[in-house]
C-alpha cells in the first residue's frame, strides 16, 4: 500500500486493533458519534494535552489555568446565544436515507451557508433543485427533503425530576456545555479578583464539550462528546491586532514544533462570513489523509466584547475592568485559541501512520510519531527465556519506568515484539542477551531507521532523553 492510501476504515481499524480508540458501547452495538480511548490512546491524548498545557500555561506569565464544571447555570446558554441560534440544518436523502448537513451540501455548490437563516438555506436548495442540479452526495439521487433545523445543545436535567422529559420546559433544563469557553467567561471576575492578573491576560482550560452533531461519521473528527483546549485572552481593544498576530504565530509554531505535523499539511483558512460581533477569524486546518481533505483543527478568533457584555447583561453583574494607568473602566475584548484535542490525536495518528516497504515482499506498519508524544518511550526485551536474563531485564525496566512510560515483554519472538512496538510508535527498543550479563551493554534499536547499536546500561536513560528531546 502506498503511503497516501490511508483510508478512514484503515485508521479506524488500526486504532482499535492497537488499543488506541474503541467505538463506545460496542457490546450493545455502539453509540453513534461516541468513542472510548484505550491504554495507548489515553497515553497519547494526555501527552498532547500536557504539551499544550505546558506551552499555554506553564511556560507563560500571562495565562492562568481553570477547570470549570460541565454544567452551568442555564442562563449562560441564553446569554451566549446558543439556545436561540446554535443550530444545524439537515437534509435527508429519500432514497438512501443518508443524512447531510445543509451547509456542507451547499458548500459543494460553492455556496457559503455560514450564519444563513433556514428560509434562505431552503431558497438556495430550491434554486439548485429547479436547475436540476441538487443531488444526494452519497447516492446521487435527486429526491431530497427540505432542510430542517435542530439545536445542537445537549439537554438534560439535574436533581430529582418532577416531570416527564417531554413535559419539561426551558426552566427545568440544564445543558451539557457546548463549548468550554463559557466556563472561562463566567469565571473571569473570580480570576481578576484572586489571581493578581492585569490586562492583557489569558485563561486556559482543557475539558469536555457536548454537541448534538447531526452527522458523526468521520471517526473521532466529529463526535458528540469531545474535548476542547481553549485559551481566552482578555485585552484592551487597541491591543487586539498586535496580540492576535502574535497568537496566530505561536499556535502555528506549536503545530510544527510540538505536534510535529508537516508544514505542507497545515494551512490557514480565513472565515469569509463572521459572527456579527467578530472582527477577524482564522482556522488552522490540517490535511487528513484519511478524510481526503483539509479540515479545521483549531479556531483563532477575535470575539470583541460580546461575551462579557452578554454575561454582564444577563447576570446583572458589572464585568468591567478598571485600568489604573488610564483611570478608565471598560469591558475587555477577547481573542481565543480554541482547539480540539481529539482532532489533534487524529491528526497525529493520521500523519504518523506509515506502511513501510522493507523489500523482498516484506512490509511493516510503523507510527512515526514525535518521540515526546509517543505513548510508550521504551520497551525492554530479554532475548532468551533465561531466569537471570529476565531478572536483569526486569530490573532495568523497573528503573526506566520511574522516568519513562516503559514496557517489558518477554514473550520471546523478537520479530513480533518489534512489530508491536513499531505499531504504537515506541522510539526505542532495548534487548538483553547473554553478553549483556557479562559486559552490562544492551542493544538499542531505533524505531525509524531500525538501526541497532550497543550501549552501556548506565547510558540508557540519557539515550532515551536525547530521543525525546530531539
Ligand atoms: P466545525 O466547523 O468543524 O463543526 P466549529 O467551528 O463548530 O467546528 P468550534 O466551535 O470553533 O468548532 O470549536 C473549536 C474546536 O473544537 C474546533 O476547532 C474543533 O477542533 C473542536 N470541535 C468542535 N466540534 C467538534 C466535534 N463535534 N468533535 C470533535 N471536535 C470538535
């Protein structure tokens, strides 16, 4: 298989087979748009999240962290506009019964339906229908339903329900948050009062978000439960453009240097249509081989003073900032960097998955992931089933695992052991043989070059650190 032929089925099956990502509730037939992360999946996801936290919070003086609750006062979502306008229009094919997002379908005809009201969407669809152009993107049939809208907020209730679900009114409903940033806005005042921050400053958080996505058939790209990594930067409006450019550059570099994604697979997408409060918005898009297209991984958006003004209005609280130098009160403006953790995991897997031709009809699957992100950093194998050798290998393993995520494997078949580690992207494999008992040297094999070298056991930790930091 050539490198470029990665399909969605291949990466989905691989992720399951190698313990990265499982479809949720599989024994009950699954639950559409929901996935679980296995051992290697959560190790990878945590490594990405920790790398983000390090560069967004730990390495900066101007950003503080937050972990706000998934449930918020229901008025939050009224104030943010989600209750009234967080909608998606969908269309069904009358023949193959596949469901499509109206904006995605219209995009195929070069019509941008961002922020388009439902009646206009249907008018555009009708025009295409009259021209005999409108057809199902799956089966080509021309019988499609009218577009209809659903709200994407996930509704539930808290406490002891006194009514049946269908009898509940707006007041009984709480929402599973549709985006993590609202928790940041609601805590802006707490942060100002407790954290000695001054404008400009940011609040960062990693957490789950929930959306009733109409279409959820692109593996972990679009799911109904997902994780966002968001940073909201509060500033005086006159600083917006300068800081916006800075953050765009910072985030771009992060994708190259920390996630290790190839630059030619990344691009900026400028929003042609903006929310009424926004001034400028760009998305970072990644070219997913298995989706066959560039798709959004993170949004970097200017949001003006809309969010805090809305929450001030609905809560009745004063959310102004007092600038001592200028002796002036104002509502800070906000720019955000809003990325999807799951889409990053997907991008890393998609870019790293390699089916390598080894010649003589042999191939291997290897995950050429950045060593710093690899779920397992080192694997230790005793070459023979010998008590002394196994004991020494285990001793090394226990020592290494205090510093690195490590694995011990004495199942015996060296070819299989290497293959397993290649597939999960382990940068270094260490083998011990009888000679090791004599000279305290081990053989280290590099994942990518498959080159082997003898090194002293005492140098192993430094060798692995060098790989991680390379
Ligand atoms: P899209 O246009 O793809 O639906 P969006 O513009 O609605 O995404 P935002 O609301 O800007 O997305 O959310 C910020 C980030 O959260 C996105 O860049 C993406 O990485 C992630 N994200 C949004 N929706 C989902 C989802 N359903 N599944 C996984 N990640 C998501």
